[in-house]
């Protein structure tokens, strides 16, 4: 069985602060993929990143960075110098042998001006 | 390039009525997925198609729900009869394939369904 846990239900920060969104997953698969999606107030789901289980290199894209650690089954997402436009619900998801995306419950991030 | 297109964006109906949600996947994508999002259950996969064929419909809640994909560019999700507990946001997503996690799913804007 696959499971994704996002323990942080809501996070509130002030603009320009750094914030890390946690994601912990469970799977017995050796090959799997991890994803992050963003759901802004407008409601759509926006793909942010995909990472496969054999690539533990951290990734940086602008103010976004991702830290994948197989040893702790975590795939955390950090936003540096947060902005009001970053306010959204962020979902972590896992794809494994079940061949379907299993989503976490999401973290509501609010960035205050 | 156009993304996944869903219509309508909002639907309000009364209990017992038939509801049809529509989706146009990204051109060239061979897999299409229907999800439902509620506060209580989060994002749930209802059904997915590969090359227009339903592959896994184990997430469809009950016989009141049905989905079709008559061609590569169109799919419908129908609820008949609708009930208040069906109120949710329904997302359609598409991907190039469905056999690997390298096939990223791209989501449409969703249809917010309210059943009174």
C-alpha cells in the first residue's frame, strides 16, 4: 500500500521568510516517483516537480528547492523568500506499482504581506 | 498550447438530476484521469482511461457514476441521479501514458459541482 503524509495542515509566514513543507511517504516499491503540485486559490492543480526514486539529488528552481531523502522517506519542499503569490495548497504525491497517484492531504500555505 | 479543458467550470443542480461533466485532454496524450476532491477525502482517483479504454474504475463510488471516452479528445463523467454528497470539485487530468511515473499528469481547472 502507498501512503503520503503531509503533517502540516496549515502554515502561515510573513513575506520574505523561508518556509519548508514536509512530505513523508510509505511504499514497498523500489521504483517510484514523487511529485509536488500547487493549488492556488483559483483552484487548478499545477505541476511543480517530479523526482524518481533513484535520483536523490536535490533540485533548485528559482526560489523553489526540493530535498529528497530515501533514508527518511521524505521529499520536502522549500520556498525561499516567500511571496504573497506563493499562497496556495501544496500537494505531495507518489506513483508506484499501483500505477496511480496517491496524494497527501495537502498543506495550506498563507504568505502574509 | 492548450491545457486540459473542462466544462462547465461550475454546476449547480438539484438532487435527482443528471449531471454531465466534460473534458478535453491535451492533444497527443493517451491517458485520461478523473479525480474528485472533497474536504473530507481529499483527492481521489475515480477512473482512468488509456487509449480511450477504461483501465481502472475501482474508484467510481457507485453505479450512479459512469464515464466514457468515445475518442481521444473527449471524455464525460456522468452522475445519474445526483445526490448532495456528490458535491465536490471534479478534476480531469491527462498524460502521455499511464504505465510509468515519468508520465506526468496535467490537470484541468476542475468543475465545481453543487447538488442541492
